[in-house]
């Protein structure tokens, strides 16, 4: 038995980059061991069996060994069931990966995060409602990492009223607004829908987007998301 | 004990190469200066020549010593077909395959958001003007089938769609001469997802 050997671990590749002559440095998100970096030796050789496997957005089971920060990939097996993402779904997929890389800690086992990632990748491959998929993932990610503000009651411990408006901040309970314009803050209905993971209503998606963005930006520490900039650049292409 | 400044600056200069750290750079510098002075001179001259002579072709953006490269200047090639690739190496491979008698456009990179490479870092604007010169009728997107290549293909498609051009993507699937029994499952699965009507 080799030191630190792990077998049959469900995983997604988040990112990979060339390393030395023929190897790859692969950042993976695993179910029971969190996010870690593996060296895939000889993965860039023309005949390597890993070539068609170590792609983002493809469910894998992997095995690795080694101690310390950089471990060695031993095997990767294709699990299948998800067509390669393309077009806008692919850009959304990059966004999931960037969020997971930026916000999750290395070697921090987080099965809830993995489940959210898995569900989001499968949903992107299946349905064209990317907005709902991204909002659900953003909330699940914040919840899994313990960053999500509590949404079951307001800051006075009263249950959320769907008809009321709330002032929300990234790390505290919502504060009920007793007066002010009808579009101030976030609606109680949106907070209830978010807690239930229900983004079918476009108004909920719209309000949740701003709130989630503020929460994410709060935890991202000011450095902009490259995928968000890419999306903005695509929508700014000459008409 | 400190190195002479010119040796230090050579070591620092060699570190610009990808995958070369301080130790490798020092090893290379010692090798060049001590074991292979003629090679060092050739390297210096070649670098100097490449830097002063090479530019990007006005039309296809690949490296060229003339304003328009040989390939773009070849009037016998189809002028209405434009094949978009990531790197000059991809162009050479397509030429070796004798499968394309039109012209090329080399993006000189791929969009990779997680590496901080965005649309501004590849030659999209030049492609835009090249593809809309009025002669090109079909643009073949031949970026790699990696996640980054696909993202680049998406951006190129968004850039050129609805402009009266025929946009196509090279096909992906079973390798020529491939047997189902021996192909990797990712390729096989994608070939199944993208099966075509007969």
C-alpha cells in the first residue's frame, strides 16, 4: 500500500495546465477529499489514455497517491452520462469552476459542494435555463462553504414574510424594511424561494442574482471573476 | 561571491522561457558560455534576426517575414474559404493533412478564463475585419476540442454570426481507422452524442 493512496474517488477536473515536458498539473474537485492538485504524468503524450479523460465537466472516478501538496494521479475512469458542454453552457461551466477554485479551500472535504457541482454540470448539459442553474449553484456553494447568510428568519427572529421587503447583507440575517419604496432591498418571496432552491420565477432569478453577486463578491475579496469578464466581453461584441 | 552583472542578466533573461526557473537558467547560461560558445552566438543571432524580421502576416496573422505570408499570397488557393486555428502549429498540421485548399487565420492563442486569457488577448478584431472582407464566404472554426478551444470557438461564432457568412466547425468523433473496442470512452460517448443522420 502506497502512502496516501486513495481509490475510486468521484471527481471533476476544474482546471489543468501543462507541466514539464509531457505532464499535466490538474486541479480536481473530489467528493470526499475536497479540492486538490494532482500531477498527471505523461498525460500530454500523443498516445496517453488520459488525453480524452482529464477534461473539465466530465464525471470521473480517480485514484491518486502521495503526501503533501502535490500528489500523483494514478488512474482516471470515465463515468460518462454528460455530453461535452459547448457554447454558452461551456462558459457557464467555466464560471462554476472558477467559483469553486476561488472560494473552496484545498484539501477540505465537502461532499455537499461536490454534489452541487455535479448537479450543476449535469443541468448545464441538459437544460437551456442557465440562469436558474447558476443561481442554484451559487447558493449551494455558499451554503456548503458555510458562507450563506441564514434565510429562515429575519434579524428579529420573525419568519420571512413573502409580502415584505428586506435589506440583505452577505453575512447576517435579513432585516425587514418597514417603510421605503416598493422595490427597495429584496422581496420576502425571493428569500423563501432561494431557501427552497426554486428559481422558476424570472423575478426571483433577477432579485436573487444581485443578492448572490453581492455575497460572492464579499467572499472573493475584490479580485474580479475572469469568467464574468468573459461574459461581459461576449455581450459587448460588435453587433 | 556574486556573479558578474552580465552573467546575472543572461540568467535573468533565460528565465523568461516557460518552465525555466533560476536553477535551469543558470545551468543553461553556464552551458552556453563554457561548452558551446558557437551555439550561443548562433542563438543570439537567430533571436536578433527573428525579432527584427518576423512580423504577423497582415491577412492571416501567422508569423511572416513579409507583410503578406506565402500562403496568403498564393492566388491558386480558394479565397472564399477561411479556416480559423489557434496556433501556427495547427496550420502546419492542416497543411500536412492536405484537406483544406482555402486560406487560414491564426488567432495566436486561445481563450482560457481560468488562466486570465480573455477575448482581448487573441486576434479577434483582426479576424473580424479579415472574415468580413467581402470575399470570404465560409469560415471554418478549427480550434482545438479542449474546453478552452471550444470556448474560443463559441466567441468566434458569436463574433461572426448573422453577417451573411457560412460558419462551420470541424467534426469530432471516432478517429479514422478507429475500432470501437479500442477507442477511449470519452471519444466514443461524444461520437454517439454527435451522431449524424444518414
